């Protein structure tokens, strides 16, 4: 079994679905869960590092040899990060508690998916997720070719001159928290059998 990070494990235990399964669900609250988890994961890591820096400063008695700002600065950083963490936690809790997401999950089993790892510069076929942005642009659920960038993707719509830029989250591109690589999701049912059929 692939290693799951703390936030991914927590979401899976809380909802009964992995973040990948949520990403494939045609419900906006579910489609936003991978992005919300990434935000919470990032802020949790930053908060942990800031607390660790303050702890190290106190253990080394640096607060006694410097000015009062030696401690005040790191404490203010922790306060700011804690505020941002609270907002991120509220966002993910709202998505988890969304009635439409829960109703869909209860009525439909989570899809069997596999990850296909990709790199910036690749052009890949994706199913655009049901995020609010994709729904607003009438792109949700559409199978499209996108060119992968470092932080976004280019999509050329039929009849358009200029490509449309989508964030990774809106292009169905995700970052593996353990490995750091980018991946897209493919239905495991679409994989060829061992005989090649």
C-alpha cells in the first residue's frame, strides 16, 4: 500500500474515501478536497517548523542573550500561521461536511483509480474535475488534452486562438505529498489486462 501522509489518512478515515477518489467525484466539495488538503498540509508543516524554531531558540537560551524581539518575532509568526491554519482547517471541514458531497458518497462507491506520474512539459489527457471554476467555465467532466506547466496547465479549446490557463487543481493535476511528483488520475478499469486486451 502506498504511504499516505497524515492529512490524507485523516480525510480517508473521516470520509471513507481517499483524496484521489474525492477528486474523481462529480461534486464540487469533493473535487476541492485535494487542494484543501494540500493547503492544510503546507500550513501544518510551516506551523510545525515555526514552533520548532521557537523551541530551539528557547532551549539554546538565545532569548536571554538577545532583545525581546528575539522571541516576539517568532511568536508573531506562529500567531499568523495559526490564523491561516484555522482558515484552512475550516475550509476542509466545510468540504467534508458538505451535504451534497456526503449524499453522493453514500450513494456511489469510490472509483478504483491509479496514478499516472507526469512532468512539466508533458501533454496529457485528463478528465477536468468538478471544481467551481471548471463548472463555471462549463469544463467539468470534459476529457481534454492539457500541457503541463510548473504550477498550471494550458488547455486549447476547440475554436479558440489562445490557450486557456488552468491551475493544477482545476486541470486535474495533483502533487504527491510523499514523493513530490505530479500525477493525474486514470480509472483502473481503463487499464489493459495482462493479455493486452
